[in-house]
C-alpha cells in the first residue's frame, strides 16, 4: 500500500471549498431570509471543524511512544 502524505495544495483547496459553501449559505440566508440556507452554513462549519481536528489538533503533546530498544548480544 502506498503511504499517503500531507499536501498543502489539497488542504487549501479543501478550505477554500468550505469557505465558499459557508459564505454562499450566509449570502443566500441574508438575501432570501429562508432558513433552508442554514444547512450549507452548518455543513461547512462541521466539515471545517473536522479539517481543523485532523490538521491542527492532531499533534499529540507527548508524541508517539519511543521504539523498543534492541538488546545487543
């Protein structure tokens, strides 16, 4: 299996799409005054939270445990 790495380009496209969806929902809510536009706002905020948890909050303070030491002999 191929290891997957982090890509800043993909991350920025994802964040832009979330902002586009959330701001579009806010704009639609303001213009139409219809509560159906709360759905894209809440979806955008939820997915942004998931993205935040995966990237920013993913770092543990302690880090991974050290590898077991090999005994020579």
